[in-house]
C-alpha cells in the first residue's frame, strides 16, 4: 500500500511538472525570476492536493472497516 501510494505520488508530481514546463516551452516564457517560484508553487499545490486526496481515501477506508 505504501509503495503504491509513493509511486502514484511521484508519477503525478512528474506529470504535473512536465505539463507546466511544456506550457512554458510552448508559450516561450523566459526562465527567470518568475518561473522558479511558479514551478515550486505548482509542486507544492500538487503535493497538498495529493495529501488531501490520500487522507480522504484513508478516512473512507477506516470508516468502511469500522462499519463492518
């Protein structure tokens, strides 16, 4: 379960950053003062979203087990 969650997290983070970098390449945004905080912000927001998602899954699983 832990390995599956870890792999899922890593894959989603890589995809999110790849999409952001692709958009930056297509729009030809120069790498500078704005882009580095943007990349870090997308990383952190993705990580917070994933944490929330996995916490909800864990809570639902615990509620199902308690209901049995």
